[in-house]
C-alpha cells in the first residue's frame, strides 16, 4: 500500500513538473476555442453564405462556447469561450474573413 502511494505521489510530481514546463503553451490553449469558432463561423456565414443554424453546427466543439454573437450588418462574429473573447470580420470577396487583433479585456 505504501509503495502504491509513493508511485502515485511520484507521478503527481512528474505531471506537475511537465505542466509547469509547458505553462506558456497551456496558457495559449484558452484562446484556441473562441478564435477558431469566430473565424470558422465567419467564413461559413459570409464566405460560404450558409444559414446560421448550419454554421453553428459547423463550429460546435466538444468544449462548448459560452456565447457566439453574429452581427450581420457588420459581417462580424464574436465568440466567447474559456474566459476569452475573439472576433472575426468579413473583409471582402477576395480576402474572406480575418481574425481581429486580440486584446486583453
């Protein structure tokens, strides 16, 4: 029993060290979901000109978004997820959609 406890403790320490060494990459993970959703939803809606329900199904992920706002007049999409906010806007027929510069809120 003591050996099992030592092995579990050692694995926990090793996992903690691995997480600490990759902290920058783990910190960037929270931005992936909303930026992907904003860009892909924008492309689906304004480049491929599909319906809102089709595009919502297209960007659905295992980790759900908190909110997805579609602003048709501005052809802009804002996605909120994992505590982050990212937006994409349609730039024109030759450029399609582009993520807006990220800024901390």
